[in-house]
C-alpha cells in the first residue's frame, strides 16, 4: 500500500488525491472496473443482463440470512447465497420448463421479498440501506487486497474458459461435438458473476452494480468487430468511466458509483451515434 | 468448383466403402413421449445419406443422439477400413441454427479459434489458426468471410462457414442439420454441390437433414424417411416415388418454410 501512496504523491500530485480515502478509492476503481469490463462482455453476449441483476438483488437475502445467523460481516452469507441462487436459476433454466426470463424473475423477486421481510422485521431496514447505493469511499486496504485477488481470479478463469464459453453461447450442440462440457462452463461463469457482484455490492450498491457490468460491454459492441476488440474496448470504457466518475463525484459531491454509471451511459450514447453514422 | 482448389486433407482419393457407422436399436424418449423408436442404420463412407421426414419426426433428435448430447438407448459403432471397431467416430456437426445474438462482435476467425485452440481468443492472435481457418474456408468458397462478424453473414454464408468449421479436423462422419428457411435457392445449391464434392473427395460419411426434396433427389445416394421410426430407406428414386410417402405425409409437408419456429424442438 505504501508504494501505491508514494506513487500517487509522486506522479499525481492533485489536491483531490491528497486524501487517504481518495487514494484507496482510485486503486479500487482501477482494480474493479477491469473485472466489470471483462465479465460484461459475455454477460451481454449471452443476454444475461437480467440474470446478473437477479444475483445482485439476491444479496439482500444474503444479508438477511447473515443477520439471522448472527454473523457480524454478512459478506460470506451474501456470497454463498448468491452462488446458490445462481446455480438454482441455472438448473431450472436448463430443465427447459419455462423461459429463462420468467425463471429468473421468480427466483429474484422471491429472494428480494424474503430479504426485505426479514430485514424489516424489527423496523430496522434503514440500517442496511448503504447496500442499496454503496459507498466506494469507505473502502479499506483489506478490501483492496480482496479486490486484487478477485481481479486475478477473474483473469485466470477467463484465460481458461472464454473460448469454451463463447462456443457454448453460439450453439450448445456444436460445443458438445467439440468436447466442451457446457454445464461445467456455465456453472463456473455463474460462480464468478455471483462472487464479483456480491463482493462489489458494498462499494457499488445493489441498485447500480448491474449497469457497471452491462454498459461498458454494450458500448464496446457498438464498435468492435471481433472478440479481442470487444474485450479491449469494454475494459477501456470501464476503466475510463471509473476514473472520471470518481474525480467528478469528488468535486460534485455525488454518489461515486452512480456518477461512474452515467459516464458509461455517455460512452454508450457516443458509440451508438458513431455506429449509426457508418 | 472445388476440384480446382488444392486438396487439403485428401484421403488419397480412394473411396473404400468399407468403413461404416452402425446405429443399432437407437431409441429416445423425453418423459413419456417417444421421439425415436428402434432406429437401425448402416452408414457407409463416401455416401450422402439424406434424412427426410415431417416436422417433429425426430430428425434433429437423431443427430443429437448420435453426437451423444441426448440420452438414448441402443448403440452406435464405428468400424474403420479393416473392420476394426474404433468406438466413436470423429464427428463434424453443422447445427440447424445458431443461438448467438446477431449484434455480438464474434468474427468468423473468433469462432474457429475458440473451436480449435485453448489459447484465449481475447488475448492472442495466432497465425497457425488463421492459416487453418483460411484453408478450411477455401473448401466452402468462403475465404473472404474470415474477418466478418457472424451476425453479418447471410444464411447461406453462415451455413458454409459452419460446414468449414466442421471440417477441421477432418471428420469420419459429417452430420448436417439444414435450416428450414433463410437460405436462398442459389445458396442451397452451392451448399449441396460442396457437400457432394466433399463426400467424393474426402471419403466421408455424410448425413444430411434436408427439407428440399428436389435437391435431395438430385444429390443424395440414399434417402432415409423418418417419422419416429424408419419408414423407408433406399435410393432417391425408390423412396420418393413410393406411393406410401404421399399417403402418409401428403404432398405438402415439406413446402412450408415459414413454419421455421415449430421445427423440431
């Protein structure tokens, strides 16, 4: 951490970065936004935006379960619950009994309702409202370590499964004929989405997390013609929006993650206009 | 057409006609619904076998069962030239339709790369894969498509790209599930010509689910009429002139390409 603080003081001697929380937040943005950019590409390709949204909402139930069990930090309860919910949705979806939108809706809204019911039992829901909007500026050095591990995990997983995931998303039978275990790949992908979404929620906020996953990729696909460009642009948009959003929110006194999302939206609109022109 | 191209993986040009794929007593049931019942087929290499039948006859299901994607009873055996049982043959598969989002930035080269290598598509470019892709696309007259997005290809182009993909590595058995619609007549004829040439030049067994009886009559060596069970097997002449065919299905069953969505699922 000291190296990071030193580097900032040396190379970015701006006034807003003098504060310790801004230094931490900047590092957090630099670590988290690439994860969102990477995962977003396949979430959008596989039309899973609603799915990742459902995972985010299920975190509320995770908190509630954590509270019931008396766990101080509800993070682990949230992670476990989100992963289980993700797997449950996937299992029901693969059984092909209802359209996936309906399945996700059933699970997500049941989970949210359950969470709200439990948390509001003693009239204390306001306590948990930080989870709705999140607070990026509250990030600690321990959190940063976790984010670093998360980024490493995502990148390593991506190296191993992206090709297979791409193939499964194009056609399952084709993937099967190429020896790809479609089910394993899908579960791994769900697993990593659930973990990333849930861990980031406390800083980004339940209401906004999904837009950070979807918007950079959505903007990138307006321009990209192949998968490499798609990833590069998605990560680029994500990181730039993150940095700009953090700085803007400092000066405007607004919620950081929401500001970041607005800049992502700006990228989407610009790339969309550019695409319509050609 | 493709005779002018440099052959890629040619099997010395000889059709042995000895290696064959045998399907024995294959049945598929979903819950209580029987989709396929007691299918027995011998498929010889160098032969183009067309699979025809009404909507919901189980044509795609048979292909998926052969791929091992759908649970089925019965056996599939593959014997090479010397009659030695080699277990499962190497199968090339062209699906009926792809499920990807049309606006996804997946290029033809991306598709090949993700099939042929574990090296991550999003990080590296590989010359070797690019060459392999170009060579394979040449067989289907699609060299110019390599950098295009999948979503921008026409139905016929996409089908040929998928065929090219099914050819690396060169399969023993080629399973082609033809889309019901979305390919113009010229594209269809080109596709049939390419498949015919492939069968001759590479000594492959080809099973083709088809919806175009005219083209089938012209190109197939054998026709299998399927409707839950095998109704008839024989040369195009034998099967298509059979009076029972029109009795069972009427004359119109294959002429409704707009019923695309209802097909097979």
